[in-house]
C-alpha cells in the first residue's frame, strides 16, 4: 500500500533523533507513563505484554520494567534497530522488538499475550481499524486485556493553531475516510523533517468501539480526558507529568481518551 510505504519512509527519517531523545529521557528518569496510564494499566507483574506501533521502544522498555516480558512491534526498520539499541544501552534484557506492518502481523505471529498495549499517537496511522481489532484479538489470551491511550478524535478535527487562541475551527472532517497528507514528520521528539509524505487517517469513537466489539472484545471502559499528551501549541505542561492543556480548557473539549477491553465471554 503506497500510503503505508510512504509512512514507513517518513518515520524512518526521525528514528535516530527519537533514539537520542528517549535514551536521555529514560536514563535520567524523565520519560514515564502519564498518571492516567499508570493508574489504569495497574500491576503488570508477571505479565507478558505486546506493544503495537512501538516507535523506537521507549514505552516498551517502561512496560518491560513493569512486567515479566515485553515485545514491541513497529513498521519502520530504523525504529526497530534503534529500539534494540536502546534496550542494549539500558541493559533491559526482557524485551524484544519485531519489524512488521500491523495490517499483516496477524498472518505471521501466533504468540498470545496477557496485555496488548497501544499508546499516544498510534491509531491514526492505520488504514483499517477492523483489521487492527482482529489482530488485537488474535494476540490476546482469553483472560488478558487490551489497553489504549490516544488522541481523542474530536480534538483531532480542530485547527490547532487557531485553537491555541480559543478559536474552534474544524480543519479535518470527523467522518472523513480520506487520509490527510503532511509533507513533514516529527516535532515532538525531534526537529521536523521535510520532503516526505505522511498519511494520517481520521477515526471516530464509533470506529474504535465497533471494530473492537465486532472482533469479539468487550469494552470495559472508555474514558475521556481534557489533557493532551503532547504540546500541540500554546499549551501548558500540567505539573511535569507528561500532560498538557490550554488555559481556557477547564471543561470544553476532550483531547485524549483511554479504552480497556477484554475478551467477550
């Protein structure tokens, strides 16, 4: 798929920068899960975890430290290379990384896991959430759970440059199925790189819930939060805990969500 191939190339341009950024942050202890994720995933002791769309592996390493073992999966070969380097640098031995397109992963990987984990900026890079949900079910033990924390699609519709001034203008249609194309990549853990084409698919709340339930999963909860997990411009860090918000957003809009699902019985 040309869009997936283009995204693979684009993300490869920032892999080394992400490795450098997260090596420093993990080494000095500043890279941590935000309080919502920490609270909701609970005690992972003894659990076997798989992290989908793991980028250069920083969150996978956090999961490995909390569990029996963790596996990260990513589309981008450079990401997988630097994720393995990061684990070596930090002497994390109960973690591994696999290079694969999530849309094809179910056809080549049959291990089962206690937890399937997805977080922060992952979902919109996937063209088919039904296939994604079937993959999650395929990987999940019958008594395991799926957890995701990501951008709220309502927030993703806005022009963030105007939103920083409390001007709410829809830039990206909520129900659009045509991917948005950006000619740059990065910006949150590296300087932006230009001259690429990065394709991002809008998703709706119903897309998420219906894809998971149709794959045989039961939704335990869907929680919405007013904070964001990166500074989209004009936001303030909420006490250094990995969350950001606008001064005006006491109760106006959700910017992120979490969802937990288990196998339907």
